[in-house]
């Protein structure tokens, strides 16, 4: 007994914080870590995400947190750390380490410099998603240091390859290492975030996304000399088929999550758009209203329809040769209640030409996460209490993230962020001069932790 007591005393003396005391996250430490993390070259392709794994593993070693790593291919590493807890469904904090390439000539600082300038921290990934990762990590470390008992495990995962579809990261993990996430019931991932509209902080929580359906359209015909055109050629047939697709305006539909999201911010919109946000079903039979919305915000308009963007085209390698094949690629994005196979069949009917072949390059299944969960409630309660006038709004994303891998497994996944971003910062995501406002980032560190406290302990 005495020996045991002595051991406890020793443990308490070694612990950085006394057990049970709430530990505040350290926003300055998170910022410093982000600057270091931005300097690691994980541009995809090729990715080299194992460099990020080494960076994170060293932190978990220092903190004494258990973790596992895996490589889906050489250099394509991912890492999953775990805080043990009770038998409630686990919470996974998910982010990706790879970033898209950057054109250094167009940046005011080198894209991998992690440089501070005029109150911003610059670097490819500052928002997407190395910034989110360091916010999640600081919350995860603070939870660990607090020593508070958890009634559910909390996981932190940084995965590879999200920018190229996640097949060497989250997609590989759910198929090849399912035991790593077998107890997960909730995922907090990228895809949501805060914006000030007027003077109102609006936090969108992404609960579903449009389904990408990437298609290749191929026309075949008889080759020949450009000087002697035949009646038909592969390029001519292709152009005719593509015109039918691009001129097609797929019927508008209003999903409940889209209607709810639009109504929630109606009063913040320009006067000519406000009536459509107040009563979005008016858009269904008002083509001019849809055009006004599309001119103002192509992204908002895309939430109302299936869309297909023509993005790639190819034909002959020589100007005087009529090729036997011409091809194009279509980036179609479907509302989550569209059946991709039915959609493809409709495209075939629309094109109506046996010389044209459509093949699927990539496609996902759709799923929507409910807002009727304790985690959604925690986000709502915390943010509306912490920031005057703040709104928390469910949203459908036009793009996709790794969340679909988890929604496919019936796991509730939200795209969620606590940094209030300006329009100028959003343009840096996949664009030039990606940067995050330092004060907004630091505030985001505190808010993220408060949301987790609310969810895990019922109160801060
Ligand atoms: Zn991303």
C-alpha cells in the first residue's frame, strides 16, 4: 500500500499538469508548429507524406501518445494516434498532409517558407489542411495533457493523397487497415469553416457533398488526311456529342440541406438575391433567378443541379492528320440523390450516337450525415455562445473530401473548421498566396478545443 502511494506521488510529480485539471490549448505553440509543418514539402504529386508522418510521430513520442503509421506505397505515409477512452463511439479528428502544387513565381513569399507577413502566415496548406491539422493536434494534445477520463476514444489521423482522391491515404486505410478505425462513430474533417458575412460570423458545417462522376467520352472513326475530309470524323462526332452535353441544363432540384443553408443566411445577401435565399424553391421555376444566382456565385448555383464541366480534350497529334480517335473528359458533379448509373444512361440517350463511348474514370456513392447528433449540437452551442451573433449552418459542398470514405461506412462525418476566413484567404486555397490570418487562426485553436470539450464532457 505504501509503495503504491509512493508511486502515485511520483507519477503526479512527473505529470506536466495535475490529473483532472482542464488544460488550455496553447495557440502560440500551434502557430509555431504550423510554420514548421508548412516547410515540409508534401506537394502531391509526388506527395512524400511520410515526411509529415515523421514530423507528427516525433511529437507523439515526446508527448507519450500511442500511434500507428502505414505506407500505402513507398513514401506515401499516414499516421493515426489514439487517446484511449470508454466504450462510446470514438471521435476521429481527420486531416490530410498532402498539398497541391504552387507556382512560386506568383507568390509574394516562397510557398514552402512558412513566412509571416502583415499578420498572416503564408504557405501552401496554411488552410488546406495543414492549418486545420495543427488546430486539431493542439486540441488533441491538450486533451491528453489534461488527463481527464474520456468516455470515448479520441483519434487523430493525418492521411496522404487527399488532393488526388485519397486512394493512398484515407481510402487505403478504410480498406486495408479497417481495425484502426473500427470503433469510430464521428469524424471531424476539412470542408467546413467560418466566414464573416457582413458583420455576422457564419460557420458552415459540411454534412454532404456532390458526387464526382468523372467521365471520358471517346469518338472513333476512319483516319485520313486533313486535306480530304470524309463525311464523318471522330473529332466532328465528338464535338457534336459534347455540344449536346454542355448545352443541356440538368433540371434544378432543391435538397432540404441546401434550402436550410440558404434560408439561414438570406438576410446577409444582396437585395436582388435575398428573395431567392428567403424562398429558395422559387428558383426551381425561375431560370432568370438561377442565372442571377449563377452570376453571383457559381458555387451556390451548382447546389441546385447536376452539372458537367468539359475540362479536357484531345485529338490528333498533327494538324494535317484526321485521327481515328478523339476524346474529352467531363467533370460531372451530381446531387447526392442522383443515381450515377441512371445519370450515365441519360447522357448516352442525350448524345444518341453509337460511335461515342462513355467510360467512368471515377465515381463515389453519396451519403448525408444527420445534424441531429450530440456533436452537431456541441458545434452549434459552443460557437453561438462564444461569438455574438454567430450562426452555424449545415451545408452541401460542391467539391469532395475524404469524408465520403467514412460516410460510406455509416460514420457521421462533418466538414468543420473554427477559423473565420476572409474572402482573400479563401482565394488562396489551391490558388496563389495561400495564407491564414494569425489572430483568426489562434482564436480558431481555442474554439476548436471548446467544441471538443462540449462534446466530450458536456461542458467546458
Ligand atoms: Zn483539402
